[in-house]
C-alpha cells in the first residue's frame, strides 16, 4: 500500500511540474506566440513580407525554424513597421 501511495504522489507531483512549465499564450492562443493585441483589442499576427514576389504575405505563429529568403523580411506585429503600414491597427476603437 505504501508503494502505491508513493507512486501516486510522485505521479501527481510530476504532472503538476510539467503542467506549470507552459509559456504564456499570445492573443491567438499560441504558447509563446508572437501575435499582439492593439489598443482596440484586435489581435494581429506577425508575418513574413516579400516586396519582390508580388508583395506576398505569409502569417506566422512563431519564428522557430524560420528561414527568410533573400527578398523576405520579418514584420513583427506591433512593431513600428507594422503599425505604420497596417490599416487595421487600432481599427474600430470607439471615438474613431
């Protein structure tokens, strides 16, 4: 009985430790993600922008393993570049 109780307590302890190691969620619900909420509560994803290839945009959840091509650039949500060129940033706030 003592062995079973010890195993149960150890299992509960290990489960609690692994559960608490999760990182914070961004506004898209992605753990350690890079999406950002503006002042109006709108969630914006970061993206890879390619001005040479038809101004293509690829939205991303994180930068793990991200490799940019020679004409691509990473635009982080909420960065000055994003805010200056994003017509949806702070769109819909009361008083606008």
